[in-house]
């Protein structure tokens, strides 16, 4: 088996993520790429983001004190707020009454408004996406997601509109339950190469840890590893793969009927960047089919792999 076929088998063996060495190696010399250094943010943009974060921090402090009057001052005079129940409140005076009536002081937890995205629009508007979180004795928890449109009025960033949506309090354990069938020992063969795969729950069930032992006569054994978890910011299952040759990869998962489609990308030890869509077709809880399609390495397309059968050895 050539190195390229061996590398493709490794990808098939791990079955759930893009590995280093995904694509067949070409005999052509790879042209050197000029690295373009990302330009630094302009000072005005940096100042605006700092000011916006400061406003969010002050708003969170007012909310933690239950100070509805102060909270309303962070909105424009005609500002609007849509709460988690979909109820819209408009106007600073109405907002003050709403917050005074519904927001209570909380000395047992630390409230934060954490922006995940700040997008400046021109010089006087900004779009924000983020989450409301609380730090308690049991750890950090997310209360809600929020979106905001801010206006810069006379040098002060005020909220023109804001809305909150309830966060599903399901844990990573709940979200990963669709992959419970994966736990156990598995095997697969391609030519004279053999795979042994083990999958176990770790981190109190918040992650799945997979190990892949690939053996081939005449070559030293290879041991690759993968971690599967839940990303609440993307609301989907994700995975990280680490190749024993030094490559690494990342995958985003979505379920479609009895199939899992994993949008995967990886960086090979050589520095080549590869992307692919990996497809897992579940026949039953004791076997599944794996195939990699739409494969691309540094702009060069490659054929889809043949479907590979992976069988359970032990639960």
C-alpha cells in the first residue's frame, strides 16, 4: 500500500474527522506561499469596541443590582427590547418600568453580558451577538442569548434595539446521546492494514474520547486520537483530531436521517490545508459505513474514497 493509500485509510479509520495526510501526495513541488500578515485593527475601531464592552459591563452591573432606572439609561429614547417570551417594550420610560418590575437584585452570582461578535457598521452603528451568563458556586451558566443594535449618540453607545432568547439548558451529555452507539471497540480492514478503534465517555460524559491503532506489516504502529464534544456557541457537535504524524483537524457535525455529515478541515504536518465532507451511514448499532467526499487539498480536488465498513468488536 502506498503512502497515499495508507493516509487515506487512516482518514477512513478514524472515520469521524479529517486527519493530517488526507490527500494523496503529489510529486510536483508545492509553490511557496507568501504569508500575508493580517492588518491591525484601526484605532477608532478598537476604541469603539472597548467603549461598547464597557457599556455592556455597566449594564450588567445595573441588572445585578436590580436597578431598572439605570438599565433604561443604556437605551436610546425610542429604544426597544424584546424579552425571552417575545414581549416587546418600546421607549425609555416604558423600559424603566419593565426592568423595575421584572429585574431583581442577585448577590449570589456574577452577571455578565458577553459579546461574541461586535460588527461596526459605518462610524455610528454596531451589531452585537452574545450571551448573558452567571458565575455561581456551581460554575458558569448561560441564561440567554442576545442580539443588539447600538447607536453612537454624541460619543456614547446606546442600545437602539435588543432581544433575548432562552438558552436550552440541555447539557453536552444530552446532546452527545445520539452518539452513545459509538461507545465500545471497533475494527476495520483495508488490504493488509488493520484498524482497532476504541471510544469511551470522559469528562463526566461531556466528551467522547476515541483512539485509533493502525497497523500494517513492515510499518511501526500508528496511534491517533480524537475528542468529540458539544459547542454551545454553534449549537452543534464538533470534533478535534490529532494525527500521530503531527497533523490535526476539526469537524462540525450535523445529522441527516441515519447519516452523520461532518464538515472537516485539517492541517497536515507539512503545512498543507485539507477539507472534506465525511459521511457516516449507520446500518445498525454494530456496524457503520464511512466515506469521504468533496476532498480538497490546497485547492486540488481528489476523488471520493470507497465506502469502508467498520464493525463492532465489543460494547
